[in-house]
């Protein structure tokens, strides 16, 4: 079985879209809560990086600009 350190490196590569040994990751995760949690965190990071940022409407931009001027 691979070490947690190696699995976590593979998880990062997996999230980046690299070809990795997913079977080895899955096998390790069956018995390792810490690495399972780490993978979930990295998957969240990957989802956030792919998410589109919504555009602000004119009224929202004006409210933000007004608050920045006050601050």
C-alpha cells in the first residue's frame, strides 16, 4: 500500500487533471480517513477553480463603489 504522502501527491495531480493511478488512490482511501478528507478538500479547490464568477450588475457596482468611497 502507498504512503499517505504519496497518495496526497497523487490526489493533487488528479485534481489538476493529470493521469494518475486512481485505483491506488481509491484502495488507500478505503482505510484512511485523513487522506479521504484531504481529497475532499482538494476536490473542492478544483471545483472552485472551475467555477465562473458571476458578473455584477451596475447597481451592485455602484453600491460597492459608494461604500469604498466612505471607507
